[in-house]
């Protein structure tokens, strides 16, 4: 995360006293280990949609890692692995199991709960670091409708482009929605491990089947060191490395939490327009980089 913060120049926000305070980020993932030193006191609500019970840990590690990227304090590393928005707060909606798998119905259920209750917790951003290429028919339509209903309710939604690249039209659902902010990896030329195989050029490419240009934006996604859910086990570190568009997506969510904490009146549409006009052009094709790599100084420029 020290490398990521430098690449997106997060220090510009911190020098202005912007740390994400007051912004709620709902993480629809495998849960959060709220006992991690970097996340203590930051989890304001959690629910396990797999068991239908309040409260949940993280038996996969994916969600805890993502929260560390969005806004871990870096307490266990002397600030070295601090996330982007270290004063935001989290809602954990567990929709993925210990293997990182879930269903479109469970994800949609969580989204509709947020539509009804998210504003009670000051949720402005929804992070979805999950996706599928296999949904079809009613399942696909139902999930996309839920995502778009949540967008129309005013939430900023960041969704992963998926790791099915580099084929054309390899963006995963719900990142195919024209409403959401779809995030690819800006550094997918680096070989990273997936299911025991090292891959490059994995980040999902557009356009979508409906000829929508995607992804919208990119962020670093390779070898991101962030919070480990197993930190309390003997011999385990407080941090672990993971790679993919799942890791790039919370970089954008955390960056947008900084933007919204500095300018709370912005609508989700205005946030998207601001993002479009402020990215760094990496010189890559549009279907790979979108508008470019997220860049915090540009994002915060002329915010009123």
C-alpha cells in the first residue's frame, strides 16, 4: 500500500487534511475481521447473508484485505501499509463464502438492504470486488437491476472489471453495467498468481456486449500488501499480498472516499464526471485503461 499511495499521490489529500472522515463504505465481500489493528473501531455494521445472521468475521480473507486497501490505518506497520482513506468507516455485508464464491441473489439482497438502510450509516460508496461471466438470463438481469437501482438511489458503486482478460468483452457482471464505475488493473503486465498459474494481461477488457466502453478507470492491482484476516494466528503476519482487479477496485473506492469527505454534496454522477476528467492517461487502448489511472491530485483539483 505504500507503493499504491505513492502512485496515486494520496499525500496531496493528507496535506489538505483530507482522510475520508464521515464517509461510509459498504464492502460486499467475504466479511471483515474488525479486530485487525488497522481496522479496529471502524466497522459500524455487519451482516452475514449466507447464514442470515447479524455479525460476521472473514473466513476467506478477501474482504479484510480489501478494507485495508480502502482505509486501513496502518497501525500494525507504523503507517507503512495504510490504506487510502484511513478515517472512513465500514459496513460489512458478507455475500462470499470461504472460497470466495457467492450468488447473484445474495448480492442483490445486500444491495436492496443498502437502498433501504445505507444512508442511516452515511454510506456513500459500495465496493463490489466480485463478478461473474457465467450469469445469464433472469439472474444477470436481476443483479444488474439491483446494481442500477442502488446507483439511482445515489450510491457511488465501484465494481471490478474481473480477471478474465485480455479477450475482448471480458468484463464481468456487474461491472458491465453502464451506471457503475468499473475498475481494471493498471499494472496487469506484471505476472501474478491466479489458481496456481502466473498470468499477465488478466484485467477485463471492454467493450461490453451492449457496446458500452469499459473499464471506466484503472488502478494498481498487482502484489498489493494489505490486511490479513489471520493475523492473530501463530506465525502469521498482519499483512498479506493479493493481486487482481479485486485489489484495484478498493483503490478507487478509497480515493473517492477522500473526494467525498472533502466535498460531501457531490452526487454519484458528479463523482463519475470528476473521475473521468482527472485520470492519468497511461497511453493504453481505451478498452484496457478506460479514462486512465486514478490520480488523487486531479480528483481534488477545483473541488468546491
